C-alpha cells in the first residue's frame, strides 16, 4: 500500500467518522417568544439576542444527552406583544416540537400562552413577565427568572414614602395586566403605610397624549406621579410633565430603565425614578463578561433584559442536561428543584415557579443617564447600588 493511498484512506475514514457523528447528532429546539416587530421590537430583539448567546455557549461545550451528541437551536416567534397573537405563537412553537420556551416578554402575553405550554406539558421560562398572576394560575410548567410585581410594587411604595418623602401621590396605569397590576400593588403598599393617593387616572397602551390626565393630576397638587406602564409611553409622559411645569417626580417600575426612554425623553427625563427587577449589569455575578460578549457579537448595547433571557435559556438547558433527557416529564422535576448559577445571580424557584430571593434596583436619571441608587431585597438587603459607569 502506497503512502499516498494510506493518506487517502485515512482521510476517507475521518470524513466518514464526521459524517456518522453528524448523522447521529440530534437537534434540540428551544422556543423564543417575544415582540420582534412593533413598538417593543427592540425589547424582543434584545431577548432573542440574549437567548441566542446562551444557545451558542451551550453548544460550544459539545453537549450530549443520553449518550448522543446534541445541538441546541433557537426557534423564534413574534407575538407582537399581543395576547391573541401570543396564543397562536405558543401553539406554533408546540407544533414545531420545541423542548421548552423562553418567553413571553410581558404579563399580558405570558398568561394566555401559559395554558398552551401547560397542556403540551413543556416548560415556559419567562425572562420578564413580572405580573404575579402569571405564576398564580397553578401551572407547574410556568417559571420566571426575575422578581414579580407584588414585591416590586411594595418596594416602590416604601421608597416613594420613606426615601422620596412624597406626600401627595397620583397614579396612572395603562390598563394592561402588567401596568394595572403594578399600580394596584403600589397603591396597596401606600395604604399599608397609611398613605392615600390623591388621584388615579387611566390610559391605554397606545396613548401618546397625556394632557387630559395630567390636567386632572395637576389640580390635585401631586408631588409624585407613579406610572404603571412601559418606557415607550413613560418618555412622552415625562416630556409632558416638564412642558406643563409640574413639580411632580415621575416614578415607574419594571420596564423604564432602557436607553429608549432616555432617547425619547431627552432632557425632560431628568430626575425620573424607576425600580427595576434584578441587579445593575455591573453588579450581576456574570454581568461584565456578558455585556462584553453581547457587544462583541451584536455590536450594540444591551437594551434592557438580555441577561435575563440568557439565564432563562441557560436554566432550561441545565435542567435538560441534568435530566439527561428532553422529555419534559423527566426534566421538569429538575427545573423545579434547580439551583443554577446564572449571569443575573442564582436561579432557583419557589412552589409557584417564581424566582427565589429576587433583588430590585432603584434607578434615577442623572445627567441623562440611568444611575443606580439602591438595591432592595435579595441578598443585598437594601445596600447602596454599585457605582454606575
């Protein structure tokens, strides 16, 4: 046998070996559901990017399940932040054969979609969806990796009274499951402190002109306005408060702390206060490394919730690998009892699927930047937040 023939034979054997490995490899689909189009598309893309980084990191470790090489693949669906669309999206993901789902973004979409995933028996790990009602449906397939609004509203109410020393507080909400639920919990916290609000006003999630509700609030001499809604509406609200010359501080929670708010609010956003679930990126155990990896891959900044989407995907994959199976009946018990060291912190769940021991951070707009003020809850126990960049 000539040397050339030996080399050719060896090359053929190696190629055949790789081909056999590829044929034996199994693709495990992980679903991602969020608003990939529409006003909140930037948030949806941020979630998708975070989840994709987790998928890439998992695949780089050459995972195996039940002795077989596997490749995880993200399957994204656009729910347009619409509850009806979310149900259709959830069914499409189930029909596609996903092992589990990262999503949805908000409470209003996560609640109706949860039943679809529960009926299919697969895990839904919400990276956000802070409304407590999402995990109060009793589905053992529903999880979330950040704190819920019962805690957030309580912390926000305490901060408004004790730290901001607000005396005359008005509340606006957008009537969504998220916004109204958050506002209700904020008011409940105030009442527990013996504080009654001076006014409560309502808008919808598409309102852009807040003149009418602010005129009413202005007549009540409010010194703080709490808004239950998201950043895209909070920015024009802040701008209109400034234009009317109102002395009231604008406060929000869960969904304010984004670059989009600052871009839209410009100078009118100065002094706005917001409470956000989780730690500042700089304070997350894996935050700095994640932020660098995100910038290196996507050449842009983190919009808001990408680290939580990363952890939602990672904890789902961890449970699958611990169970050594993509069968939900085998991996769901692992997920319920998991203790996963994530980018955002330790991921573990209570009996409802809520994150155990969640942290919250109070931010304030100072010189056109969100600056962390205080960390509440979690292991921090109301410690000063790490210095912002």
